[in-house]
C-alpha cells in the first residue's frame, strides 16, 4: 500500500509519493493516472533517495512512458518534498535531464530549469515556421498559428514526426505570452506544460519579442513567471496539494 498525494501545478496534475527503491513503475503509472479507473493525472512522480542531492525522481507520463523533465512536475514535487520533510525550502534534485534547483515559498515554487538548447530554427510545417528547442524535453514552437484554434490533428502528426511536444504561442500587447501545448505521453493538449512554456518564452526572448522576464498564460489561465538568469530559465508559479490517500496494490 502506498501513501500518495495528488498535486496540481498550473493545470498539470500529478500523483506523487516517495519510496526507497528504484524500480520500473510504468504499469503503476498507467493504473494511477487512469482518469476513469484510477486517480487520474498527467503523470506519476516517485521520489527516491540520492547520496549527493536531496532526492532523485522517477517521472512517468500517463501512458507509462518516461520523461526526462517536466517543468510543472518539478515544482509540484519540490513542494511535496518540502511538505513531507524530504528537503529544505531550497533544494536540488536529480532528473533525467540533469540537476534541478527549486525554492518553496508557501504555495509559490520556483524551479531553475536545465539550460535550453536550440536544436533547429528552420522548420517549415503547415505554412508556419517552427523552432525545435530542448528545455529538458524537446519542443516544437510556432508563433504563426491562431492561438484560439489549436489544430490537434496537425499537432499529433508533428509530435510523431519530430518526437517532440508541440506548442503554439502568441505575444500579447503587454508583452506577456499565451501558450498551448500538445504533450507526448498524454497524447493530447494539456492545460499547461512547464517546459513548453519555457521553450516558447526562450524563443520569444531570442527573437526580441519579450525581455528577460515576463508572465506566461497556459490554457488553464493561471499565471506563470518566466525569466532568464545568466542563461538559466527560471519558472515560478503556484502549486496546489489537492488531497492525500492510500492506494492498495
């Protein structure tokens, strides 16, 4: 039996627990994340001990596949770790993408993401110009689409063609961003994607559309605070602990 917590960060929801062993939990992820027969979530996060850092995580998408990084998941698990005494308010933990530093201040949590990597700038698909950026996981980003009409069929095709998440973004008149994301592993649009917002912000910054700090609004409508600090993307927003329960295997 596992004691687990359900968390929500900017519309992304996660099941989180901590354990003492590193094992394959892909089937458990599918069971827990099932929205009809399980608890329902975009992903499962398991915190396990690490000799050098506060902890290491295992991250699973809802379909049981693994992912190296998840921006909103990093903030949710940092809040969980602090709440349950696994780490102090300032912490560092190991993900598949590298070491993430995070800071918890009440319900607000900031993660310093791994350095972004531009993989390609000249992708033309559907009459739109896309960049491919890795912010822990790969993301396609375009500013040429209608932000109010996300073509999910096109996004699904691009997701498989490039093995990447797919984002459409727009810059508001006040310099803030709107971002919508189709996520691998969920295989649909989600209410938010942290690394997708980070990738969209980074492209916008590199093209001079926004400065080194701005607010980003995902489909959930919540406010996220993105910034650049000596090449590192900072990602801050509210995290909610929804409930705790026990799950019998």
